[in-house]
C-alpha cells in the first residue's frame, strides 16, 4: 500500500483574528486531523502570522510551495480557501503549480467534491474570498481615517520628539521633552543656516542619540519636514490626506515655515562652475560693476597657441557692461597668492580657534538643559512605576501576567534614561586648544595645498569652502570669505586635533581688498 504524505499551511492576518476564533494552533490541529483522515503523514507545518492572504509573497507560503515542488507530497492541507489565498488569480496560479507537482489541495472546512462543477464552485468561493478581503481592507482604511480625524495615532514609527500614550483603547501622541529639545535645536540650527548634514554631524559630535542610533542627513530631514512637530496628525489614504490638530506642538508655525523657506532657498553649492573648467576661480569670480559671474572665453594666436581669459558674462551675452578680459592663469596665480598670504595666516587661524573656545559656554548650557529634560522624563517613568507597585501591593486584583510586559518596558526605559544622563554628564564637551606652533603648521598646510595641488577642480572645491565670492573691479579685487570655515576647510587626513563645526549664526563675512597689478587693471 502506497504511503501518503502531506504538508500543512496555516495563516492569520492579524492578532485580533487569532483571538476571534481562527488561532493558528487550532487551524494546525484541524489540519492534522484532516491529514490523518486522508491516511497521510504530515511532513512539515508552515505558518504565516499577521500576513494578508491578498499577496502570495508570504514567507511560509512560498516555502510550502517550494517544498511540494522539491519533495513528494500528496496533499497540501489548509483550513479554508481564504487561508490559502484571498486573490482569485493568485489562487488559481498556485493551484496549478501544486497540480504540476502532483500535490492535491485539500481544505478542512470546505469540500467542493470531485464533480465537473467543483472547479466552478471553488472559483466562485475564491472570488468571494477576495471580495471579502477587499471589503475588510476598505473598512480598515475607513476606520483608520476616522481614528486620525479624531486625533488618535494609527501606529507605525512614532515621530521623533513624541511618544504614543494610551487614551482609553486608543493612543495619542505626546511630547517627550528630552527629544523635544533636540527637535527645537534642529530647527534653530536650520534657520541659522546649517545644512542637514552639518546638523547631523553636530548632534553626533555632541553625543545626542536618535533613540539609540546616530543621526544622518535623512533623519534630520525627516524631523524638519514632519508636520507632527506642529501638533498635526497626518494620515494618507491613496490620494486623500487627512490633517488634524491632535497634540501639543514642539515648534511654532512661524519657526516651521522659516525652516522650510531656508531649505527651499538653499541651493546646492556648486563651487567653481563646470567641474572640467581649467580656471580655478570659475564660478567664484564676479564683475563688480554688474554683479554677474566672470565667464571664461578662449582665442587662438597666430602660432596656434590657445589662450584663456576671464570676461564679464553680461558683456559676452550682449547684455551691456564692459569687456573685462583678463588672462586666466596669471589672475588665478595672483588670487591664490593673496589667499595664502593674507587669509591663511597663523594669526587668523589662532584668533578663530580662540573664538570657538568662547562658545563652550553655550554648549554647556545646552548640555544642562538636556540633562534637566532627561531627569524630568526619568521622574515621570519612576512615578508610573511607583503607581504600579502601589496597585500591586494594594491587591487590586491585577493579573501579574498582564502587567509584567509594562513593568519590563518601564524598567528598561528607566535604565536607558539613567545611562543617557550618566553618559551626557561625563561628556567634557569641546576640548579646543592651539598654540603658535600648531597655528603656523596649519597655515603652512593650507598654503601648500593651494600652491602644489595640480587638480584645478580640487583647489576650487577647497577654496570654495571658505571664499564665498570674489568681486573684480577696474583696479582691485574684493574677496568675501567666512573666517570660521578656515578650521573646517580640509576633508581629513590632518594630524591637527581641533575639530569644530561652526554654527552658521556665528559666521560673519569678512572682506579682503587687494590692489591689482598694473597689467591687470582696466584702462580708464
């Protein structure tokens, strides 16, 4: 007598469904009884928890299908057609796959028989299952939309700065002050002019974590665009958006708007025009008369030599102004010399670092504010723990199994806050120091980079971190630069231990006026 084999597949879409009469364990027990009635031994049991039947991309389901294809399996036993699939097309395709594998699909709660009409009945049931699933999905979306419109949280990742607290059977967002301080700082720094990457670096350097993780450009951007910080709950259902004032805001609408405007108007810095340009100051050099950039043009001499010049864009485009034709190479050399000898000086670098050290007091105030906020959060957690302990001691009839997860959660939160406070309290903050020898060495490194670098684009990028604009007039150059950026101009590789990310609110534009040599001046 041939020995028969079977596999069992069970599934529930949600934990609620498991509680309402379709627990996976019960399905498996019924499927085992069905396999026994068929005279088959169960080889494997596959189960998917919390996955919709409207998709075939269910890990256990795919594993069960593969198992039938690779092994001799006589029966694929499932509780019902709705557990197998809620999409009639997927259902038909997967049944065909089983047939090719020599495996018969068997349902415990449904028997369509072996008649010629059985396939039609089974197809109708599959379509009804899919329609039922679509109705459930529609009801779920409607329920979530109503929940959001009422100001309650539908679940998912809680926005940074908030926690989801129980309100009856539903949940609502409430600010977490230790995180709210970080959110306000992010918006303040953005308005002051820091980019999202710079903000992330500042937070990481200060030891501020994002729920145990480090910050990056994307996570900062997520905070800056989240309308949750305005107290708004946003729920999107296909092309429909529900926005509801639902909880306490962390920042004002004015601050949010200012930050968005700053982000939108902050165009990516393209230092030096075209990357392949041989002119070092292409993109930085401007005509003082009309304010337009200086473009490069070229001409060929009688001997075939190619010459390159800077000239005013307005003149080249026929929009007025005057021709200001200056050979590229000698002007580039003159400007580089002016920058290296007049900006990258030991005195400048030392003065800037001393200014940075003076900002340590702001860091200390911010550190204390964060510690105070964490201490407030810790006190709140300890109050909730104390109330739970008092309720248990009062023998109020609580089931310890029910409250044990909450106790563990609160204890873990308590310990995490204590560790965060200890770590932040132990952080000495920015340790900045520089002596004359170091400042002279630093100035020498900067000058060497400018003088010896062969890659024009790299020099342009380096200079562009400090110099914002160079205006050329008839007889002089005016360089507008950010002195504080000097200590941050290099991308790495230095032995110098001073690391500082300047707050754009403290940056000032300095101007250096340099007289042009006679041959570069424009004739009157």
